C-alpha cells in the first residue's frame, strides 16, 4: 500500500472510530438536542456523517487501485431519494 493510501485508510478508520465513540456516548436527550447554528438534531448530523462512509471507502479503494476518482457520481447516488 502506498504512503498516501495508508494515510487515507488510517484517517478513515480514525474518523469512523471517533464518530462511533461519540455517538455511543450520547444520551437519548443529547440525540434530540438541536445545534445552535442550523437547528438540526445531533442524531441527524451523526446520521449524515455516517452515511458518507460508503463514499469515503469507495474513494479510498479507488486511490489504492489507481482508478480515477469518480466520487461526484457516487455523491449524486447518495443524494438521490
């Protein structure tokens, strides 16, 4: 694995662990807490971050294999209803 790929994989794994740790520590009340700036609930934000992980994994695999980055196509798929 290249140095860049290794760093990307490590960052992805660390981010996933941090999100899981944060989310697992939230109380039911905290899940429902609205953020001051845009009013979204904490649970909604955690969900939005979590659903992007498949895209991040795809991107990391593309980098590792030398495939061209087609993340815009996959982002559109995630945003479709």
